[in-house]
C-alpha cells in the first residue's frame, strides 16, 4: 500500500478556478479587526436593510406547513407564474411561466447558462472589470473569455462600439451586466438595442445579468426582456439577493425560451435537485408585495451614493464618477497610487486597511486588468459612516 494518498483533484479546469478576489479582502478586513483596528468596511456587496417582515413570515409559515420536501427542479409553479407576470408588467414583455427557472441564486443561473452555451474553444465576451464568476465559469466550461475593457470615458458602459472591436469568428456569446458590478454603470436604451442588433447580425447569444435592475438613480433600467426579439437571443438572469436583501436565501431567476429552461431543469436536478423550498415561498410573497416599500430604500441609496461620491472627490489623487446604478462606485486612484509610491492598487488597498482602518477593494479583484488603478467602494452603510470612513482616508492621504 502506498503511503502517499491519491490526488483528489485531477481536473485541470478545476485547478484554474479562483476564489472571488473580494473575499480575500474581506478576510484581510477580519484580520485587521482581530488586531484591534476599528475597520469601516466598504467591501461587501450585501445590502444592509431588512426585507419586508411579510417575506420572512411567509418563509416561517412555509416551514410550519411542512413545505420542506423536494419539488420540481425548476421551482414552485406558482412562483414561476408570478415571476412571469411580474416581469411582464415591469418590462412590458411576454414571458411565459414555462420560460422561467427558479435557481439557487443568480450565481447558479450564470453557471448553468454559460455551461449550456459554451463548447470547448468557444469564445465569450466578458466585461473587464466584471463579476469574477463570468470569467471563471467560461474557463471552467472549456471556453475562452474575451475581455472587453470598460473605459472610464464611456462611463464604463459596454457599448456596441466596444463590442464590435472584440468580435472574432469564435465568439458565441456576449455576457452583459447592467447595472454593472463593480463600476455602477447602466446601459442606455441605444446600447441595449445596439447589442441586440450585433447578436442578430452575428447570430450570438446574450446572457444578461440584471440582478441590480432596481438600483438605478438616474434614468431607468433598460432590460433586454423589453426587446421584442428577446426570446431568440437572450438569457435573462436576476434574483432576490439585492432588491430584497435576501443574499443568504439563494433564490435566483433565469428567463429564456422554453427549450433552454427545460435543459436547465435537467442540469438543476443533477446539481441541486431544487432550490430551497421555504425560501421560494418567501420570494413569492416578495413579488406579491411589489416594490412600493423599495422607493424609500432607493432614495436612501441615492443619498449614500452622493455622499460617497462627494467625499471621494475631496481626497487628493482620487476621481470618482457619480455612477447611476448599483450600490458601487469605482473611483480612479491612479494619481494616488503613484503619488504615494505604491507598486499597485492592491498595495494601496492594504495600506488603507491597516493604516487608516478602511476596507476598499482594489479594482483588480474584478478580476483582471480593467480595474487597475481603480477601487471599488460599496455604499451599503449609513451616510454618517460613509462620511467618517472617507474622511479617515482623506486624513491618512494628507498625512503622507
Ligand atoms: C453582477 C452579479 N451577479 C450575480 C451576483 C450573485 O447573486 P446571487 O447572490 O443571487 O447568487 C452578484 C452578487 O454579488 C453580482 O454582483
């Protein structure tokens, strides 16, 4: 018998997988707290408000009523029907219940959509900076991510012009995220129309991650579902993590034509059987309530965005655009990095954490080069904390 245990990870694809960079910095913030540093964290992408009480009661009632067994892998039929009705009203479209899958968070929907669409060698356009799971999952599926560098001069939008510059004959899919993590950009109507035109002309699919759809402070969110031809080209993804502040419940939504959703049902059976059932009852209640209660939350987030933007722009060497969506800002700190003589934005983030007690994420955590020279700030804390945190950074910079 060999004394060396067998290798338990043989998959070369799995070896390429990387953890989300953001979590590395959250661990660092925890380390700083352990050292006694009172950290103000702008790190996490998790809303700080509570969902409506009725949603939580619906979950408890579902458990009390014994809704704890397996159900269809695509989710509760009444929730699928409600999602279709809700989206049809919101986006003036024609989604059918059979075209809806309830998933384990938006993340599993992203994973399944990319895996359904990508064969080894296929290329997928992904935003850079962008949500790390896109790149990671494309590679895991054997595909090749083609990075579209979002530019500050385009307000970080994935415009049709930039997509045209990236097209190759192997591209099968464009991954769009609007409103966009980590920059806070929101696509304009003409961007959405232009991207769909490209998809039609080049026969490409669009995966549209719209999980921040309700966090738009200027103008409005333009969903790909509002396009009459969405069914031919689009896989729409959203969920209950952000608008309803239910990140830990893991309930996501995918909308696509029925043939795709049927396959998602088969994938889901083989991965997780079905999304957590009591939480789906909570999601159903959330949609029944509608979004009236969210108006105040949105106003508060707008005040936070403005406070964060104003305070950031007072810091020497920092330039922050007033981004219209999400709860993130993506300030340019290139001058600050060079003024203070740091090698990278990562080193600057570490110094701000351990010396000023403020957690900001380096733009390169998302996950490539597009974020070099930028930082992501998540404004999921009250205005006075935002001001205090950024004041600390300013004093720290001025003391240097
Ligand atoms: C762009 C984007 N998509 C998807 C997700 C994941 O959402 P969920 O919690 O529903 O898996 C996040 C979470 O941060 C996100 O920022």
